[in-house]
C-alpha cells in the first residue's frame, strides 16, 4: 500500500521555523526551573547513584561534585542541597580537606564517610 504524500506547499509549511532563531548562548530550559525543583532532581539522582554504586564512589566522581561544576546556577543549587553531601568516599592521602568541606555542606544531616588508607592512619 503506498504511503500518502504531503503536498509540497504543506510540507514546506511544516518545516518552516516559527519565530526568531534561538540564541545558542541563552539560558538552558533547565535553568528556568525553580531552584527547589532542580535541588529535588539532584537529590533523586544522588539517591540512584548511591543505590547503584554504594558509598564507594570517589569524591571527584560524585553527583554533588559533577553537578556543582556545570555552571553557576547548578553550583548554587548543589551547594544549597545538603542531601547531596551526606555520603563521601575519600582517600586519606589526598582528600582529607574535602571531608571537612563535605561535613560543612551536609549541614546537620547524617554523614556516611568511607575512607581508604594506603598507609596507617592516626586518629586524634
């Protein structure tokens, strides 16, 4: 059975762009979301990451860090979302200062810390 063809005039009408072209440097659609909604989306992503990867995801690969590096809007949303900063996996060699920052950002929420040491650690 042959497919119906769209007359040339109508086909052109359907492919024509309406309105001025979009500015590629303008804000992304997701930046139009309220900060609270973006924060909730981040929290859901972080929960999935934790569920799938456990608490052993290195600091540099965590959702919290990745979200905060996208742009200023995302960084503000990530830093205003304490739930993103409640699980941290650090190496005693390189990331002790990051653990302190993580504790500050988690606010008063419970914090899960996983540490990997390549040499003996003394706790004071």
